[in-house]
């Protein structure tokens, strides 16, 4: 690494980064220590204003696009060069943690501040983006800002989506955009030169292995299904078992079959039944209807395709006396990050003498959409016991700063 | 049978009984032909008001006790004599039928109306009771009204029980009691001289054998439990299965173990998981908490005792990483009805020349608690294909009237 770059990376300030994280954590703070900062809410707007004021203090210009993605722009020396981008999101789950998303935005800001303080000019501009509505907690689906930015989805598809209170996304978005009328409006969809997203791992592997940096190689593929089993309700005291069409009994048969299907000695397959609805849901009525969700993920394209295709046959062969419907609700193939960007992240970790491991991401991120339009990678840092989407989410200041240093080093390499 | 009694029995009117049944079936009517009349709901209150208005039109007084049991009183000639009681319940399963419970209440009312029209005075009073919350579909456990009336349980045990929406029984009960403030309030726990409950069979035997009347000899034993499994929520995409404390996964392990425990070649054991609640119940969150009900029944006292005692050990041995609580919510040993009352029912069926058979009851009924405090029996009438706890529940007007005639005859004999 060049001397000037090393100097800049050394100016990443753990205390400043932590202070900004804790200041953001007060916006939408929950009593249990987490945050509720729903997309396009008053809390989201407050966080946007805070971020913009920090960015402007660093001499950066800030723009927003039609879906409210914020772009913090640090100019490069070549006015025609495409920017190197970094960032993440500022919205949270309804009972989310203090680091999910916001860490990647503030780590990017910290990298810019470190460059500024070191007086390093890069050839390419460096941009920090705060993507709108990554969580999808208030307005579904998730990763909306990056999907629209990359052209994978059109904003018009989402304007009439409503939250649980009936508020339309279009109205909440309009209020958000109007809250900072002085921002430059930008419609640029031109690809960046590269994109790197820093994020807490949201899983336990780094902590378990004592690694500080996850060099993320891609995002695993996923298949979601809703399975509906329909039988017939009957009296639990009088109806012989042989005469029942018990929807719950056969749902459990189906789940047992799916467990067999997804059994994996290497513990790589992620198989989750997260949601179950039973009807009539009374102790002495044989259940007539059961709906359950299936979430299967795997980093390998052929494996997730094989598992996804096998879900419906496995369910159908397990269900004998009831009728069954298997509806796919989400299909994402695995994404593989750019070898050049992955190598740059790994090089940065090695140069800074930080213990690292290559790993896929279990969770989805905005980087998934960016990977379709430009060379992309991610940096993970450990979070306590892997707990995320939970108020108890926690991370160490030192690990967070280490991730920001790796980010700064990789951005500097890619921007030159 | 005395001439006056025969005259009264002959005045049981199939059409009037059917009309009242169909009028009640409109209260909480479901599109599929069934009813949803949950205990202490607006529909339950509407049914109570209808019943009280019919009772008063017959010149009866009506009282309610602290748990909302309704007592329709037809005076006898001996003011000190304990009453002969009959009745059943008016609440239904969430997707229940038009005859379960309500038939026994309206058959009792029909018996009183027949006596009234025949001008028969009995020595003992005749009382028709509508027991509160027999089904336990909304608030567990079931047969709550008769349990409290007979002193087997205390009302205070149940006031904080909540339904699936978090409404406390105490609040729903208070609204129900307040809906008819003009009713006499009664705390009488004194035993009746006898109790006879008429009910649809809820099983297929009478129909299969072409019998019109089931002379019920007793009720099989049952054990109910609520099993609560507590783990920890986690991100479904990132958390390896080996590191999860997945409450649903372990709940299914427990249910699989209970299936093994209750496996029975003779298909005599009744084993049902009817109710399952999952939290946070989101497709991409590992479940942290599962509650499920267990319902096990058997007619043999030693067998139900053995099975009931084995439930908690079976659950505990299946649950490995989560914590577990197994709470018995109902423990009923098999009950044998009074030979005198059983003989009176059989005599009535024989005198009226109705095909009958002696049989135990597979379902629990309020008669189980009454059998602890007074001579008790039951009368079954056929229901179509044995289907019950189901909107498709059906019965024939002629069979229902036959059951009401047997009831009237037996009440007249026991009240003299």
C-alpha cells in the first residue's frame, strides 16, 4: 500500500465512528437498546438530515434520487472517471439493532473523513450511498432503493405499496424528499467503477473463529415458499385417528420430509420454518388448515436450484389424506462478487494484519443488486453471538473501526 | 309411564325445536353453514338474550352465576325439593356446527314447554342450564362453567386466561354478565337431584347401527397440556442450524415423540395437537417461542393415567437446546354415570319404542363434572357421518325430537 494511503487508513478514528453510530442510535431509540427507524418515517428523515450535515462538513456534495437514495460525493482528480461507491442503509427492522445498515453508511463516511484529513486525492470520485428501504420492514419488498437504482425494478411498481397503517409508499417518499429541498436531484443510473459494502455479519462465524474481517465472496441463493395444507376439522375426542384428515399432522409430515431433504453434514444449507398458521387452532378440534413458510438458502447455484425444485415434490409425497398447495414467494439465485474487488478487500485485511476469512453472506444486501451492474464486494465485521434483527444486536468499537480501515484501504486502491 | 307424562312427552314439537335451533344457528353463522359463537363473545351474548326471552315467555325465572352459567327454573310443587336439571352449552368451536351443545339447551327448553302445554306439574323443580365456555375454543380449558358450578375449579383460576388476541377471560366475562343486568344473580352450588344432558353423538356409531338414542354410560378420560418451548430468534439466512435454538424445530421433535408415545394399533387412543402459536412468526426469523396444546384421551383409567404421566418426560427428552414448560390444563379421569339415571333414560327410549344402544362418550361434556355431585346421565342422538366440530355438522329433525322426548320422559320420572 502506498504511504499516503496507509496514512489515510491510519486516520480512521474508532472513537469518532462509534460516536456517530451512537448518535444515530438515538434516532428511533427503543427502550430495550435497539432502534425502530422505518423507511421514509420521521426517524428516517432525521437520520438523513444528520448524515447530510456530517457530509457537508467534510466538503462533500450530496444528491438524492427519486426513491430517496442519498449520494455523498467526494470529487476525484479525473472529472470523467466513474466513482467508486460504498454504503449501506439507514432504515431498520421494527425492533432492530444499532449497527445493521447504518454501520456501512458511517464506515463509508469515516473512510472519506480519513482521506480528507490525510489530504489524499483519488483519481476517481468516492461516493457514499445510503440506500432507501433496505429492510422492507414497513414497505415490502426489501432492498428497494438499490433495486430501483440499478434498474432491476421501477419505482412506479412500489408507489402504491402501503404500510400496516395504510400509508402509501408514494406519500411517505414524497414527504421524505421534500424534507431536504436543497439537495441536488439526481437520476443517474450509470454504473460505478466498483461498489463495496461494509456490514455487520449478522451471523456467528467471525466471532466463533476469532476473525475480525469477513471477505465476502457473494450472497447465497434463496427460495421462499408458502405451503398450504387443507384437511377437515373433526372432534378430537370422538374421531378415530384413521378417519381423520388432520392438516397439522400432515404439515408436520411434510416438514419432517423437508428436514430430510435439507439435511446437510456441512451445515451450509439454511432451512427455516419461521411462520405457521393453524386453523381453527383450538385444542380439541382436529386442524383443517395449516399454512407454513419455507426458507431455504445455499451459496451454490446448482444446490439451491436442486433444493428449491425438490420442495414441492417432498411436500406432496408426505401429504397423504389432505390437499396441498406449494406457492413460491421469492426466488433469488446466488450472487458471486467480483474477484478483483474480493481480492482488494482481502489484500487490505492482510496488509493491515487483521485476521480474516472468506465467506458468503447468508443475508441479502443491496450489494446483490449492485453486483449486477458493477464490480462489487462486501466487508463483514463480527457482531456479538451473531444476533441481528434484534434489539440485543451488538458489536465492538475496535472491530467496527477495523472494518472501516479495510474499507478505506480497498476504496483507495480501487479509486486510483 | 303415567298418562299425564305421556301426554307431555307427546307435546314435544319437532318443528318448534328445529325452528329454535335454526334461529340460534343464525347467531354467529358462518358462510359454510356452521357457527362461530365463542364463549363470552358478542354472539354468545346474543344467544343468551334469545334463550332468556324464550324462557320468560314460558313463565320461567332465569338466574346467572358468577361465571355466566344461565339457569332457567320451572317451579315444582315441593318448594324444598332439589331440582332435576338438564342442559348443555351455547358456545361453539371457532368453525363449529349448528347442533353441538345448543341442542341440549333447546331440547331442555322443549321439554319444559311440553310440560307447560300439557299442564303437568312436577314435584321437583326442573331446571335447564346453559353452561359457560364448554368448548374451550377461545379460553382454555373447556367445560369451565360446570367445573366452577360443581366446585371442581375456582373462577379465580381462570380470570387471567387470555384468548389468541390477548383478551382476558375476566374482561370478556364481565361484559357478558353486564349485558343482562336484570337477571337474578345466583351462587348456589347445592347439588341437583339429578342431571341429564342431551347431545349429538359427535361420532358415527348410532348412525352406523341405525339407533336413534344413545344411552350414555360414561365419558372417556382425558389429559390436556400446554407445552411451551422457548428458544432464541435469529436471522434465518445467516445462523447455522447447529447454532440455533429453534423453538419450532424442537416443538416438532416433541410432537414426533408424542406421536410415538400414543401410537395405538387398536385406534382407541385419541391424540390431537389442535393449537399452535409461533413467535415471532416471520418467514426469515428463527422462531423463539412455540406454544402447542396436547389432547390425549382413552376410556380406560389405567391407560389414560399412564399416557398422561408420560407426556412431560417424552417432551423433555425430545427438546435439547430450548427450554420447556409442560403445563397440565385439564385432567379428567374416565367417568361412569349413575345406574339409576342411565336406567331412566333407557326406560324412556324403550317406552317410546325408539331403537337405542348403551355407549360411552368419546367427547367430554359438562355432565362429567355434574356426575361428581349428583346422579347424572346423558342422551345421544345421531349426527351425520359423526362429523362434529365442523361446519358440516348435521342432524335430522326427527332424531333431535326423539332425543327431546326421551329427555322429557326421563326428567318427568326423576322429578316426581
